[in-house]
C-alpha cells in the first residue's frame, strides 16, 4: 500500500429540481423497505472505502437507493484500463482521482438531494482516517483490494463499534460478510491471512513494484503484438485518440506488416528495435514528464537509446537458450529483438509452454523490472512459474456483490432503527446475527437447492484472534539474528499490521511511536539485537506487550527461540525465518469457479510484501477433486481477487488477481 499522504477532500452536493420526480423515483424503494427504514436510509451517514470495480457499483446503488450522505476514500487515479468495467469513468477522466469522479457521477444519478464527499487519500493515514473519524458513520462499506487496507479498516471499525460490510470478487466468484463487534461475529482477522496476491491494472501499467507486476505486463505486451484482437490487451490505446502512447504507432506498423507478409528482414529488425525503444525509453520518459509515476516506490529510469543501439547491433535468433540463468540487460534486449525476428509464427494466444513466448515475456519483464528498479530479475524457469493461467475479472460479479452489500446495509439500518432511539451503539448483541448473512456467489450451482448465491449464518469470533479477542500471539524466531529495527518493520508492522506501536517489556517501554511519543529517546534501541534490549531483552519465553492507540489495540506476544530451522523441500534455510501464530488457525480451503474442493497454499513462514487491487487471476487447479456442499469460509475476497480464501469448495495452489 502506498505511503500515506494528506487526503484531499471534495464535497459534491447535487439536488433535483422536481420534488415529484424525486418521490416517484424512490417510491419503489420506499414501498419495499417501508417509510421508517426509508427515512433511516436517507438520514444515515455511510463510509465507502474504495472506488474501483466494486466501489463504482456501490456508489451507483447507494445513489439510486436513497442514501444521501456518503463519504468515499480512495487513493488511486483513473487509468485507461479501468474504463472497461468501472463504468462511472470515461476517457476524459483518465488521470483524475477515482473517488472524486465517482462521487460526481453517482451524485448526478441520484433522484434526491445528496451530499457525497470524496477523500483522495490513503485510508491508512491515521491523521485523517482514525477511530474518531469512523465513529461518525452508521456503517462502513469495504470495496478494497489489499490486506493492509482491509486490516486497517477492520480494526478501525472494531475500535469505533461501527458495522463493516466486507466484499470482494474473483472471476465469477464473490463473497459478502458483515463484521460487527457488538454482534459477537468473526472479524476480518479471525482467520489467518495468507499472502495476498492482488494487483490493480493501474499498478501493472504505471507503478509496478514486484516481478509479478512486470511479468503480467509482459504478457499483455505479447498480446498487444501477437494477439488476434489488439484491443484486448490492457496496453492497447486507440491510435486516433489525442493522448495516445508513444508505442502505438510502432505496434500498429509491426502488426500490419506482419499480417501482410511484406516484411523484409531489415524492416523487421528496425520495427523490432523501434518497439523496444518506444516501450522502454520514449514512453517511460513521456510518463515521467506527465508525473504519472509520482506514487511509484522508485522513479523509473528509461533505457538509454545509445545503449539500446549498441546492445542490439548484432542479434540472431537461436533455438537453444538457458532456462535457469539470469540474463543481463543487454541479453534481454537481444532476446526481445530475436523473438520478434523468429521465423516461426508466434501463437496469437500466450502459452507458457511455448518457448518463444516465454523467452519474450522473460526478456520484456526483466527490461521493465530494470527500468523500475525491481529485483530480482527472473530466469525463464522462474518467470514461467509465475505466469500461469489468466482469468479476467467479471464486471457482472462486481455488480452482484455490490447489490448484496446494499441489501446487508438495509438489514443493519433496520437493526439500528429497532434499537433504543435508533442509536447505532445500543443494538442488542445478537441483532445483526439474526438479520445479516454470509453470502457467497458461485459460478456453478451449489448444494442440493442448486443456488448461484448461497446464504449462511455469520461465524462467531475465533477465540485465538488477537484483534477482536486480545489473544496472545505465539511467535517463533531466532532471537539472536534479529535487531529491534527489523523486528518492528517485518513482524510488528508488516505482519501484524500495527501502525504506531509501543513495545513494552515487564511494564517498561523499550520503543514507542505516535502522537506524544518520545521516539528519539528509544531510537538507540533500534540497532540492538533482541537479547541485548533493556529489561532483560527478548529471549526464549519472553512475553512482550505491543500497543497501538491509533487502532485501540493491545496484544501480548509470547516469544519462542528457534536456534536452527529445518530445511524444507531442499531449499536453503533462511536464518531470518519466523512463524507467527503457532497453532493459530490456517486459512480455510477455498472455492474455485468449477466448484472443486481445493487446498489453499500454505502460509509462508517469512513475510512478503503486501500487494494491491481487480482484473487478472492466475490459478493452478487440481482437476481430480470432487465438488463439496460445505458452506463457504469466512474470508472475504479482494476487489477482483482472492484475499485469504474463496470458500471451502476448491483447491487453489497459486492465485494472482489484477484489477
């Protein structure tokens, strides 16, 4: 998730001119829900987090259902790749904040007077979006795409005692669930969060930060150059538009010449070099000048034209190549050109078992990684393992789960209405359990009734959940290898999700952050190994207390020292390996599109970076499993992708989702 920055607030107030039209437009809703609930809907204050695939559908639904006061938070700007499914956006909106445009368009749809407030910022910004801020709302709707942000909103809502409606989709699958502290139901973190593999298309196109981002981009470039329909590539831009990318002319020329067969070897070499130059030099330079990489972790460095000319002065396609070594940048440029010069016709559809296709994708991905300073570069073998199968997100699924979220919102408002004086904090603990449901959208009919949408009761909290049950967290690591600074960054913040932690040993503070904290006083501890810290240090058997007042969260961590880890699958042992949770529950099995029973990938012992937002999914299926009628798990999907499990009916070995 991007580094928090100050949110920009935009208020959109729209009013209709004819009262009769307003009443008529909402009369159907009022007849369905009743006058009292209709009044509660119009007077409620809603927070929507995320204005992407699901967020657009939600804003439209809220506007047409009579919700008059909605705040929307989103960090992203609109990319041309969003236009095929985020229907509130048009080409003239590219580059503008998603939340601002979505609020404006949705307000125009509303048949009633509305006040929609857009916050272009990061929900993890504690100065702006904190417990006090969330407390003003009747409920919160999540349309998010990554573990970090979802975890943040989950904790804010629990601390503020505000109901949260989670949702997400992956392909034809979707889920909706309600989280509410007062109703004693499971929170988002009651199930161990597996490493999330969800990425937005705008990240792929503009701000890549991981090898998988560049590999997916390279596959789209392959589609752009060799696919049957060039417009199906996320990199395609209409050549007739005013602000077309620098590479489209080169791509169009290459495709037309290739199709005609009138392509001399020299012309083909020049065309290939032109594509290489425009893709990795001219286009990058243009985007830097436009400020499109301001949210990237690193400012990209375009390839130098002179280096390209020198590195590709002599190229020759050879059928033999090394699949396990890491190519140099010059070698990648040569492979890129060679693949475009190959005598055999390229398959229009990418196939990871096609040697030429994989050579091209590996070379293109590594060149893009080099431009963006992303490490490590990939061998053909490792790139092939990441590439997998691609399944596009389905806009209709976003619409379905967004509609289900609004129905759950009706139930929550009804429960609040029935409580004392309509006060949202006085609803009986079982009220939402009785009214709200866990909803699962499947591609194939499930269970004996043969439904495409299944409904189940909300699960109870996991007694081992440290977020909503203050359970002690078991932690195993080699304490002698870790320094406090690494411990804070990798475990306390990245793995456990603390924003402004205070760490205490035997009641004494050894480090603190946040408002009023004297961080400088404890900075000398950061470079100390865990056993060398004050108060006896962190040793085998130490129980330390971690607090975060910004999230109203405090937990105990029980440390177990492991001097040496056993190697797994002939891999080298990582001395910085750690395991959080001990016997804590693992993520439940998940459901694939075909309804097959599936096993989720095992949680990695060492942490990995959290990834972002809904368009492409990579799944390796086990075809031999039989369907099961078991109810879905409690995990919610990311917007367009898997968060920590789809449901209990599938086997998923590898999942990558893109928005």
